[in-house]
C-alpha cells in the first residue's frame, strides 16, 4: 500500500540553523552555494512551507550578481550591486546561511557605513532574455558611463556636471585635495580657469525643481538648470513610487477600499482620458490636489484637432460649438521683414477651458467616475496585482493602473528621470489685454527682430498673438524663446521686461492705452529621450508627463487631443486594462519611440541661441524664412502638417530639397550653431522616419488581418507596433481637414 503523502502548511518564520536569526517572508537571505569557493547566493524569501516531518522549504527569488548576468560585470557596476531576477526556486531552508539587506540604490548611497550584509539593486533582470528594467539609465562625465557609487567624482563649479578624476587627467589623491574645480569645456566657453585647491566628493545634492510659473514675477531659471547627476545626488528627489514584490492580498495597505480599474493623477487634462475610459465601462477615479477646473485664459486650437474629442465620443458637436469663444482667420507666419506667409484654419479657434473642463467633469461623473479633489498624492506602492495610492490625508486607493497626467513637473516623472536637467527649455511670457483696434487675424509664429538680449543671455524671440473671446478688442500676446539649459538662460522677470519693451511696436499699439487683464508665464522643459517609456509596472504617463509633445510646441491640450483616440477609446489603455497587460514592457508600447517627434529636436536647437558661436544674429530668421517659404511653394500638403506639429517624411524631404536648390548656402551654415553631433543624431531619426513611413504605408496593410488572428497578448503588442509606425511617421494626420 502506498503511503499517504504528508500534508504541507505555510509557516511564518524559520530560525537559521545554529543561530538565533529568524527569517520571515520578504526577508533577504544568503544561501549556501554548491561550490564552497564561491560567494553565497542572495535571494528574497517569497514563501515558506513545512511538511509533516517538520522539514521547511522556502520559495525564493534570486538576485544575480553582474558577472552572473548576460553581458557580465561592467565598469559602472558597484561591488555590492545585484539584479532582481525573474528566476524563482524552491530550496531547503537548511541552505540559508544568514540574512542580508538589499537596499534601493537611493538608500544605499545614503549609508554612512556599508557593511558586508549590505547590497543594492537598481535593475530588474529577465534571465531568459538578458533584458533589464529600466532599460536605460542616466550617464555622466565625458565617458558617458552610468554612476558607480564606489567611484569618487568631482563637480564643476560652473556647469555643475560631475566627472571622474581620471577623465579629467587627475589622480584620486589630487582630486581629494581640490577645493574648487572647473571643467575644460567651461574653461573654453567662459574663459574661466581651474581654481586651485578644489574639494570634490561624489555628488550628494541637487537644486530643487519647482512648478510651472504662471503668476509669479522674478523667478530665476537657475533652479531648472541642473545637469544629469549621478543617482547619489538625488537625495532631494522624493521617491514617490515603490515596487513591492508580492500580491496586495499579503498586505493590509488598501484593505477594505474599493479597487478601481484606473486612477488618473492630475485632473485638468487627465479628465479627458478619464472620461474616455469611464465611457467604455471601466471604473475610473481622478485625484486632483486642487479643484478640477479649466483656467481663465483661452486655449487656441484648430477645429480639426478639436474634432478628435468629438470622434471618440466624449463631446458632442453641439457642445463643441458652446465652448468656442472666438474664430478668426487668416493666420500669419513672418520673420523680421523678410516676408509673410498667410494660412487658414491653424490655431484659429479660441476655446473656453473652464467650460470645456466643466462639461467633461459632468460627463465623467454621470458615467460613474469618482473624483477626489483637494487631495495630494503622497506615494504609490506597486504590488504584483495592484497599485495602491497613498494620499496626504491618509486615505489609500487601490487600482489596477495609475495614469500620471500631472504634466511636465510630475513627481513620478521626476523620480524616473532622477531629477535630470532638461535637454531644452521653452520660456514663455505674455499678457491678455484690451485695447487692440486691429484684431481680426492671428500670428502663429512671428519674429520681429534678430537676436536680442534678455538679462545676460542672447535670445531669439518669437511671438504668437490671438484675438480673445472676452471682447472684440481683447488680444492675447505671447513672447517665447528656446534655450539650452547647459548654457543657462534669462530670468522670467527679464523676459517680461523685454516683452513690455517690444510688444507695442510688434502690435502697433501704445502700451498706456491697453487695459491689462492678466499676465502669463510658462516654462516648458523638453527631453531628447521622449516619449518617456513606462518605468514601473501599472504606471503610465500621458500628455506632457509622457513628453509626447513636440519640442517646438507648448504641448498641453493640443498635444493631448492628437493622441487621445490612440490611447483611450477602445484602444491602447483600454485594451491594456481589459487584457491585464499592465507590466512595464506592455505599457512602454503605449509611449513608443516616434522618429517624427525625435526629428523635431533639430528644429528647437536651430531656433535657440548658443553662446560663443560666431554666426550672424540674423541667421535663425534667415533659416526659418527659407524653410517656410519653401513649404509655402510646395503647398498645403507640406506646410499645414508642419504648422500643426506633425513631421512627415515626404514633406520634409521635399522642403530640404527645395531649400538646397534655392538657398544652397543656408544648410551648410547650420553645422556651426547646431553642432555636428546633433546633425548626426538627427540623421538617424530622419532615416527612421522614412523607415516608419515605409512600414506604415506598405507593411501595415498586409499584416492587419494576421494581427487580428493572434493570441490576445501578441495581438495587443502588434497593434501597438502598427500605431507606433503610423503616429511615428506622422501618417495619423489627415489632409484636407
């Protein structure tokens, strides 16, 4: 007769043999290797069970050392660095030798003394594929290597970059004797000299990034001028998101609370995504630190872009007409008396944000959505099966997916980017005023002069101007400029002074005759690695938080409308939630690489002034006018997509070709102000733009029926590939609208 199998039961703890150390589920342990000459293995205990004879077995999740992973140990790997793998095993508890602690990278760099039991982890590792999450990491110094916490680094007093002493031609002993240090690039650019006796340590601080300025005068841009610093310096960056490697059921956090399908953080623009998802039957909540309402200042948009909201079914055409406060044509582009180009129906509508957002709010609530106003997000705990949002008042909200719609200065984005300095910045000042007699047309982009001074910075200034719906003589005028944060920039106060000095001549008015209704400020950071890939399971960025906007636009509402259908309405996010495809890899497919967006970087760089570069102060206007004039000659199919922030391969090739034929001296001149590196990088994106155009035009049509026949997860992934090709090539733009 066969013996009855002994029953098994879960146990809460285990005492390591020969010690009084108690191991519990969730603890990190050192496990005996098969070869006694090797280092102990490191693992985390996921579960413990005992059989009827008292033998205890533990289910562990292994940590890999860099040398155990594909690719091996690299220069930037710390001596105590581990990778959390997807490799699980069931082991005898007798193989546990001791306990240890695997710190987050941030906490590890704060340790005063690192003991033999201390390790750190900054990557998750898929053993089968050799891939890492996150799949990109900030790099530093001239060698462009990730930060190794074991290495000493020195900080430049001028640009605040961090460098390895060896890359600067110093020994570690020499570096320790320094009191100040200026890197060679800053010596060349600023005429500075290396200061003697510079003391330098590994980075341990960074400037604090504050919010968008829209009502405060005199804030310096300097707080935004931080460089890509080693992660050790990020002690001031709050760690909002924490990954917890177990199911929510094993925790009391969020117990007894209703579980949402989706919670949107940030209500002003997040209300549109939330309403679209709620209308599809998902249980959706919104967290907003203030009251969800639109601003008083109008948004300017074209009817074509506004119809995107109608097409996904969250706004009717009748409601659309109710939110339009002004309608004007034609719309002007001009560059320093070189000529003017007039177009129709580009940013020609003024809409009332307050009325639009209120309409969305009512629709969201009527569809069953829940709103949590006046509540700040404190932290997010991401479990294997849920995410739990902790609010400032102590409440907890569990959900399946968190959507970050908190804009450019989202605390989650800041954590993902490790407080990294933006690669570019658009600074905007302006005013809405009454007293404009000539007020029937708009300016989309206008430059009334060559390079100006704002404070100590050289800037190329551009203007936008739109009739306002609050009165026939009311007009909103914006002045903006692009700056490279590497070289600093003017204060908003200084830009505003320039605005008051130049605006009367630009608009042909007397300043004293104007009744100023409101003054407008804005700071819009941009990053070259945009859109921002999902860095965590169950968290997705949308809108400006995702970096989906063009580097040459202000982003915001107009950028969101273009991608709203792709993300929300029975596509994208909805399919991810319905299929439970909420791991970071699946969510990254919703914010994919888009070559047309990346190709826009050259345009922002070409429109900014770089110090110590010997080019004519009229060069930027000459370059822009040559391009706009060529696009006008080539017709609406070329110029209209560009004016609506859509870069397409065919129109771009035609424009560049015509500029080369008509103004052959212009294009070679761009190398000096832009730089060879940027040109080469742009060339790669340009080729990818052509490749995506080919894929979307020829491969997409013949694969769609095959995609529909795939299993759910494969089908989800391939549909995202098809969307990435289409949107990445700008082929979502429909001509003739």
